[in-house]
């Protein structure tokens, strides 16, 4: 996250107008050779939501739960690829249908490990244009950074309409949702898979998919998989719905 704010574990109980409910469910993936990889969100005791490109061609991932500091891990589970459920129509280069569910052993919730709420299926046609939302992750803090940060970062962004996003990304599709990235503030490499959560109702409406190939600080929108386009798919795979 570029120009984000650092979240410390002692801040998890801040007023939700400042820190969204999804901070507790935030988690981190690393692959089986301990390379930093992606973020994700907990949607139930046994299911994690992320992007399909985060698990693409991997044999397993280590999923880290309930921490803001990667040097102080509370729970880490190694999950085999047989528990990965990427969307059947995912296309890697184009990032179409970039969404994946990961089944985990049962994880007990506590003050640090909690689930995020998804939008009700009845709201599947909502656009959320103009609404403010929060992104959190352990991604790069500048284009010049080689790796992400060990400390969870978060920042507020405004959701923009599809037509505006399409000006910047000709191939963007309606099953995505975009946010503007003003004054170089932007998610970046390593934030993929993390949740986009509305400030108004604390529901997750996006999963971080990609930024411009020209860099995170160029002012191009950041693109997320639109969760409301996949609520029935999430329900069919995991049984989770509202």
C-alpha cells in the first residue's frame, strides 16, 4: 500500500469509521518457498476469499491469520492446492473472473480472527459508485520497493464508475470494480487478493486484482474483482451467503 497508514495490533478496536471491520479478517498468503504473495479475507470458519491469480500454479500456500505484523504470527496453516477453488472461467493474462475460494481446516474466531461480511445476494446489481471504501494489505509501499512490508497498511479510496475506469483500462469488464488513486496513494504489488470494504456498512465488495503495468504511483485506477457479481458462485462453492 503506497501512502497508507500502518495498523498496529493495539488499534484493532478503533472506531469503525476509522478502521473497517475487515482488518481483523485480513490475512496473508506466502507460497511454499516463503515468497511473499497475496492477501485475502475470511468469510467463514472454513473459507477464505482471494483472487485466482494468487493461487495460480501453486502446490500449496501458507495462510497467516489474525496478525498485523508478519513477524508476530498468531496462526499459520499450510493449505494444499486440492483445497483451492478458482473460478472455472478464470483467464490469467486478462485477469477475467479473478476470484478464488480456499477451504481451510476449521478456524476458531477470537478477538484477532474474525470473518468479514459479504453483501446480500439481493444487492447483486448495486454499483457502489461514489462510495468510500478501505483497502488493507502488506504490499509494496512504493514502486521502487522490491518487496512488501511486514506491517499491515490501510487507506481509504473512492469507488469510481465503470465508464471512467474503462478510459484507463480498455479491457476492463463489468465484473470488476475500480477505485481512484489520488496523489500517488494506491494499493500495489503484494496487496492482491485483499478486501475492498465499504465504510458505510463494512461489507466486502471487492477483491484486489491488479494495478497499471506502468506502476502503482501513476494515477491509474486500481481494479478489483466485483464480489457482487459472484455471490451465487460463492454460495454454491462455500455455502456462504447473506
